[in-house]
C-alpha cells in the first residue's frame, strides 16, 4: 500500500470537523488496507509506532527535526525557522518549501517502508544517535513528496494529532470487518484485554470476530483496569450490592498492574497503561521472591509506608519518591509496600471471567504475605452498620476510605469499565484537625540525605497527668526550616540529650536519641488516628492501639512559654478523636 494514499486520507480527515465524516474517511482507508499492514497503519494513524505500553517514543526534538528538514530542502536553518514562525508547524513548513522548490518524490514510498524507517529513527540510541536521527529524517523527507513530507515530519516529531480516538477506531473496525455496531462489544473486549489497537485490528482482519473472542490475557500485555463507581453512604452501597459485599481498605497510592512472564521477567504498568517497571526495583524484588505462580497478572496499590512499622504514609510521600532521580536514594528515603487486591491470570488460567471471591481466594494463595507485599485488608459485610464500622477502622488505619466489591457470581473482572461491581466510599467529609496541639519533644531520629547531620524527625508526646508521664503520639519531620534544623533545635535540644529513655517518657518507638522532656512545640496534623506504634490512650479505643497524629507539621512556634506539663494532654487528644468520629458521615 502506498503511503501517498494514506496521506491523502489524512489531509481530508484534517479538514473536517464532523465525527461522522472522519469515521467514514477512516473506514474507506481501512477497507483499502491489506491485513498485513493494517496494524502498522493503525499505529501510524495515531501518530505512533507501537501501543503506548511498549515505551518506544518517536518525539524527535523539533530543533533536530528542523536541522534535518533544512538539510533535506537544501535550505539554511534560518530560512526554515522563519517559515516555521509563520506556519507554526514544521510539517507544513517542509511541505511549503519543497513545493516552492518544485521538489518531487524520488520514488513511491510504501506504508511498510515508511513504518520501518520511522522505527529505525525512533530506536536509534546511544552516542551519535542525534546525528543518526537527523540523517534518517533527512533521507526520508528527501525521498518523499511535499505532501508526504508534511505528515512524515509531524509523525517524527510526535505531532501528527489527527485526533482519531481509540473509540472511533473501534467503531470503524466494527463497521469494516464485522458488519457494524453489534460486533462492537467483542472488539472492545479484545481491546480492553490487550490495550493494543494495532493487534486487535490485525487479529480481526486476519481471523475475524471469532479470533478476537478467543483472545486471552497474556502476561506482558497490560489489561485496561476495572474502575469503581461512587456512592455517598453505606446504606446506598448495601442496597446496590444486594445485601452483601467485600469491603476493602482504599489505599491511597499508585495503582499498578504487575505481570510475571513465564521466563521470570516482571513488568509493572501504571493505571494509564505505561510501563513503570524501572520506578520500583524494590517492588520487583518482592514480587520475584513472594509471588508463587510462575506466570501471573495481578493488581494492587503501591503505597508509601513508615519504615519499621509499615504504617501507611500519605500519597504525597509517594510523589516525593517519584520525583527523585536517583532510584536507590528514593528507595531508602521513601520505602513502599505493594498491597494486592485482584488477580486476573495465573499459570495459564484466565481468571477475568471468574467471580471476585474466587479471584481473591486464588490471589491469597498466590502471595506469600510479607510487609512489602500483602493483601488488601478485607471484610465481607452484610449490613450498613458493619460497613460503617469497617470504614471507620479503615480511616483510622490511614486508608482514604473503602472500596466495596460485589461478591455475586456475576462479579467478573470488567476490564476498562466503570461499573457498579466496585463502589468507592471516601472520607471526604472528614475535616482536618481543627486545632493545633502543643507537644513535648522526647526523642529524635537522625536525618538522611539532604537532612544528614541534623534531625530528620522529632518524636513528640502528649502529657498524661494521671501517671505523670509523656506518651508518644507522633513523629514529626515537616514544617522545619533550615534555621530550625541547624540552629534553633540543636540549641534547645542538645543540652537535653540522654543515652536512654527518660523515666517519664512512654514510647514504643525507639528514636536515635532521647531527650529530657522539656521542649514544647506547636504542631498541626491532618487528623487523629489509631496506631499500634504510639502509646497515648493505649487500649482505650482499640486493644493494642494508641492515639496518633497523622501528617503532623511544626507550625514554627516554639512554646517556650509552656512547661512540659502544660502540653496538650492525652485526655484532650481522646476528646478531639471522639469529636472527629462524630463528624464522619452517618
Ligand atoms: P478512584 O481512583 O478514586 O476512582 O478509585 C479507585 C482506585 O482506588 C483504584 O483505581 C485503585 O487505585 C484504588 N484502590 C485502593 N485500594 C483499592 C482496593 N482495595 N481495591 C480496588 N481499588 C483500590
């Protein structure tokens, strides 16, 4: 198939705004395309060479493409730049200048050849790659007609932008190859299972709907994730779920789909179907060690956790980690855990048509639970009251709410769909801790990385007047300025350092240094939660757990005006916690 034919269709598509007309033009183009190049044509039409998860990007920098175009046109870069300023589009510039020069295609280009040459361009890497890319584009533009050059340059710079959506292409494929809209569900299912439009088009063209219907998940090919609906109250949820559901903690992190191939290779895909394997070498390691099936596809949430205790940390911590360039450093500063919540495939069995309880049962056997890889906390509930109680527990443990899952036999895994089989219920109504608290500094942990040589975080305690002790409630590492870290804190705290815990301090967490309880600072937190790490009001709300302040932040105020016995008391914190619970939705 000639590339010039494709380009003619692109030019028409570009000049229409009617979706119907775009569909018709595409249908005509696809109908003329031989099956063996259809896949490549589909990628090219979307301005790429592969499905997104493959991670081969075309995006040649415009600066380099400009040089290539100038060389191909035998023009100066300055000339090309001037024209570009007028058109705003390097593709149009290339076309115009070539036309002006009376340039003609050296020879007809086929779609297959164009694809291959663009692929070479996209893949050239390493030293000398820039020069190579420029040269490849120069040759390609030189061989092309002015009109072809327009689209080649746009494609090479990642700016084809015909605006053809995945869904439009699915419609068109149904129309051309399967007799119309009634075939759409089968085609869409195939797309949801493979995330690869080129593959779907080729399989359909070569093997018909039957071939598509028989497609199975395959490790290495990401599946489009199932999504959740939302409702505002436990009673509505229970009604929708028909009286019973599996309630799970809603973890606030990054959703991932983990694939282990039969050859042992592990890949991690994001919710947007991008390959993010390289971001989580620590997760890879625990999957390698603790996942039992040889090949599998499962889903979970990567969450930031407190080193040592494994308590959940806020989403922002995970974002901090993702922004770090040195992965090893990031792993140490922001440890994560992978909390698994669904299983789609294991050892040649496709579990997507199985009901959720079955998938969860297989998942729980597939994973050897460790602090770095574990199962989402779950409880099967049968009343709005039990759901509410579970929700409160989830929030107290640092989750952002719950995801309720249908447990009927119809509750299959619906790839790419937002349906009522999953319903989320979040703690959006809960206001932040209304008041600041004044806490006593009883210990500190050494800083790491940028904070090396100073305090990384302070162990803070509330006062318990009955026992006359200070009970730890939180570890606070934010809100401190450089001046605080380098001068104000050391000046106050160094004279109070102790080699062991002060007898009036009660803490399960053991810091790097202890202090005489003396310095009082003002702190604001997001909320008060229950935690097994801290000892204030231990056992009062839940056996084995005390009260803790979540996401504490130093306000900048040293309460030198307060004695440690004037700090916020454990009873006051307990009262704040009760008030907070009353604010939760009924
Ligand atoms: P949302 O992103 O707000 O639509 O909520 C659904 C998201 O919750 C999923 O995409 C997951 O990233 C996340 N999530 C956290 N915990 C769970 C869980 N136990 N089951 C399913 N999804 C979960």
